[in-house]
């Protein structure tokens, strides 16, 4: 009887241990998948912030004719501490190099930027075929270091489909890397398009601009796991909101189940969801 009871107890303990290991394994799977989706969203938010900053500054440069006031070496805009400078070849109006210098830190709303964004401009962005090549010099957003080369090309207008007649740009990111405030690295490359769906009529007032974003990307998350991402429903970026407000992304990581990153149905909030299989979790992008 004692031997039988001992075997019964050991069987129960063994079963409980197996259950605990399985639960921990399932939790680990979900945690890793959420990390991959969150890292993708963090890197995307960083480069989207750059796009918004560059676009706003370049619109101001259009208004100024890409020239600085004669009595100043730099221009303070938008009542912030960032300084804009313009350099150009002596013999030609184009190309020009625009530098946005945030110094040791400029805070606007919830974001603090420091360092420099450098933009090489071939001609005004509203002209088909124009390019902006963006690089960085010690540039941070909320203590996250942003690196890489970002090339934006005006491809003209869509000739057919749902966006017929709308201006779109191609965006290629090479050697992209975001280093978090904890020293963790997220690398990313992408090839995508942005279609200007609303706001063209008020070209000099960007507050009503809305872009639809489509494309693919590859990267490596903070744990060294390689992933690919495909926008399966266009991401909706409104200039008046610092977050992506809707759209979905399919994320596939090495050795992991596919994850769906969903930015919601149009509300301007920092909440996105990650779905793996039948389980869904929320992530909060408020730090961006």
C-alpha cells in the first residue's frame, strides 16, 4: 500500500511539473512574439517621427524659397529650439543640404529630440522625380538612438486603382537601427510607399494631411530574432496624431508563429494589439 501510494503521489507531482513547464513554455512563446511585434512598432514609430519632422521642415523651406534670412545663420521655427541651416553649391540652386539641429534636446509634446537630421534635397518634393536622402548625426527620440539612410522619391501620381490621381512617394530605409534607452538594438530595412490621400489642397498647412502606407520590411529584434513584416491593410497616418491610427501588419519571425499587429480602427491613441493564434494582447506605444 505504501509503495502504491508513493507511486500515485509521484505521478501527481510529475504531471503537475509537466503542466507548469508547458505553461511557462506557452508564456515564453507569447512573450517573445509580443516583443517582436513591439520592436517592429517601436522602430516604425521612430522612422515615422523622422518623416513627420522632415516633411514639416521641408514645407517651411518651400515657403522660404530654401533661403535663410540674410541677417541669420540659422532659422528658429515653430517656436521650438531646433535650428535649421541650409547649404548649397555656389554654382547652382540645387541640390541643397538642410540640417535640423536639436542640440542637447528639444521637447515638443511627449517627444524629446536631440542631435541632427541631415537632408540632401535634389529639388522641391512636390516635383515628380525629386528626392530627399535623410541621414543622422547622434539623433535621438526619447533617448532612443536612430540610425540609417532613408531615401524618399516623389513617384508622381497613381495612374489607376483606388488611389488614382493621388501623389505617392517611395521610401527605402537602409541600415536602419534603433538603440533603446536600455542599450538594446533593433535593426530594420524597408521598402514602402506612402500615398497622399488627403490635404493636398492645403499644401502649406500640413495639419490635415493623411497618408496611407504600404510595403514590406525585414529586421532583427532586441533578442537577435530575425523577422519580416508585411502591411496587409494600409497603415493610416494622420499628421494631427503622433500614432498610426489604423491598419494591420503580418509579422513572421524565425521559428515563431505568425503575429498580427493591429493599430485599431481610427482612434488617435497609443494602443495596438498583437494576435498570435487565438490569443490577443495589447501593447502601449505611449513613449513615442
